[in-house]
């Protein structure tokens, strides 16, 4: 097992850039931090190519698990280096996996309920949207060009494992994807809308949520079979996009559960 104690080590310097979301051009690997994300990765994809852990964690239960089941190779980091890598202000000694994110091929047809995200730029919003979609029982997400990177450190922290319950397609031309969509598109909009709670949402659909400032692309709104508004007071102008998605997706899940069209499920 290697032990790294120098900040000048080239591997450590690469990991530091990945942890800070500044990976070099052409580098597609990402660094997962924390026992929760590491266990989620292993549960869905098996051992990672490389496990990295703070030397202080070697004798902990989580550290022993990481060394035994987390990675095919393992590196111990001096504690000061591990602290430089971590993006969590307070927590146990660092546990990391270096992984290659899955890149699922685009389907020839889109025929299952899914999440479409149009230029969602805030990493916290994006992570929350993916987490909500997974919790609501969706299995696929389509992210347009202009969205934050799904596998950036902040999005991973916001998703809290949702990445591994979803097939995430990035840099999707959503306008072009309309030709492959075989179920209704539902969009939150301002004009020509119906009250969310008056709609029959028991059937499958693709939900599209848009940019924090501009909303959903008008072309996608025009293509939507369901244009939805969420009844709210006038105390604020609008809901945050992640909050709006949670309201919509869980209203649909409620209706499906009542109708017996969706299994109750549990935590993803």
C-alpha cells in the first residue's frame, strides 16, 4: 500500500484539482468523498480503481471497509494532505474513491418517466433536483448543454448518492430529444397553465424544469402536453427550481401510489 506525504506528489496534485472542481482538460475521472458516497458507488458499480484514505482512518471500521471492498488499489494520505482534499468542513478523517463516472448511451426512444433539466446552472440546485428525482422513483435524467456538471463536487454532495440510482445523460439537445419522446412532456410555465393539483398525473411523463432566471426554453414549453402552475401566495415571486420540482414530482408520486400504479419503494 502506497503512502503519500508530499504535497508535490503528482497524483496528490491531480486529486486536489479534482476535489476543487478544477480537473485538467480531458480528465473525466472524479473524486468521491465520504463513506456514504463511497458505499453507494460500490453498491452499484463494485470496487473503484483506487481508494484513498487519511492515515488516521486506517484503523476505523469505515477505513477497513474502504481498504477491503472500496478499491482495487489503496493509498494512505498523510493527514494534512487529506485535510487539504476534503470539501467538508467538519467530519471524520477523509475517505475517497477515484472513479470514472458512467456514461450511458442515449436511448433510441424515451418511454419512461424521467427528468429533463434545461440549463440549470447552480450546482446545489442540480444536486437537489437529482436527489428529488431519485427519491420520487425516476430512473433517468437528461441534462442540457448549459447545466452544471453533474459529477462536480458540489453536485455530488447535493445529490447524496442519487447519481447512482439514475442514468444521467449530459449535454443533451433537449429540442432534438423531443423526436424520441414517446410520452407527454410536462413543464412548469406562466401562461396557458393548469393547476398542478387539478391534473391527472397517474400516467408516466417527462418533467422539464428550467434555468433559474429564464425558466424553461419556450420551444420546450410549446411542446409540452402539460403546462403546470403551482398555486402559491403572492408573498414571493416564485419557488426555487428544486423546490418546484419536489412539489410536482411528489404530487405525481402521491397520485400514483393512491391509484396503485407505483410501488411504495423506500430510500434510494
